[in-house]
């Protein structure tokens, strides 16, 4: 299975840190967020990676190189401007092959065991989402789980939060035209057609959306002995 790390966002909420450094290259626990994902995917046996880049994309390209220092192969999908999540994935499809592929947001930190997804069954044109408990900044969540199927939230319902980790069939993006596009409309269509499965992960996961959250995670990792230079 190939994997894509999403690294093309502007990181507006992280300013001024992202004025000169792309968000996935901000350091936590002694190394960039992007490196945590590359190393975790390599450890899981995923050796063919795609990384997209736009904002300060040359820094992302320089950092990744060809991936050989981590024992993987990295292909860059450069965007002239950030295309949002679905648009970025659609642009990278020629690099991702014809089989289902794993996607992870470059601006989250997690200890999710990616090997769990390598044999994940995905419906034709479908996807599989990893959901987590709701963080304080997103108390209602995004979706519900019903016997392994992802469902939307009804009025007043509280669900789970999409972690930014998923497996998609290439056909999930088949009807998407090139350009900027968000994921949520694709999720809603897949839910309506029964093409979206999911699971809940109870382990460590954090959305690094503000400088304060980045600093808190850095301190937490240092306290757990994981903040080691790299």
C-alpha cells in the first residue's frame, strides 16, 4: 500500500510560526511533524510515499529529498496553490496507483499503528476513516459510527472527530474535477451510498492547530522521554 502525507496547507492559525516554515516542518519532540509520520509509516512497512506541498513547498521538497534516509521512496506532488484536502489528493492520484492508499494529515501527531490499515477492506469507490474522541476545540465531532459504518450527525447529536487518517479507493475521487475541493462533500455522498466505513482509535492523537497546542505537545513528549534530538 502507498501512503500520502498532506503537507500543503497555509497554516494560518499557526502564524507567525508558519510565516517562514511550513506547518508540517514545525518541530515537536525534537523533529518535524512530517518526520514523525514518515518514520511511523516506514516502521509499518509502507515504503512508497507521496507528499504534497504548496506553501513554502521548496522547504518540504528539500526536507523530504527522495526519502532514502528513512528507507522509503518519496514522490512530491507540488501544487501552484493549496488545493484543499480533496483537491490535493485528486492531483496526486497519478502518483498513488490503482489500489487503495493511506492518507494522513501532516499537521496531526499520533501513535496510531499504521500497519493496522495495510489490509483494510475498502468498498469500490469507498473509504475507511479513523475517528477519535473529540478534542476540546471540537466538542461535537464530525461523524457517528454505526456497526462499522460512518454516519452523519443528527440535530443535537455528539459524535467522534475525524483524525485525518484514512484509506481511500482511487475511485473515491473519480468524479472530482481538478482544482480546489474539500473532502466533506465526498464524505456525505459516500455516507449516503454506504461506501464509508470507519473505526475508533483510543490512543494518542492531537491536532496541532495553534502555537499553544504545539508547545503543549512538545512539553508532553519531553516529559515522556520522547523529545529526543533527530
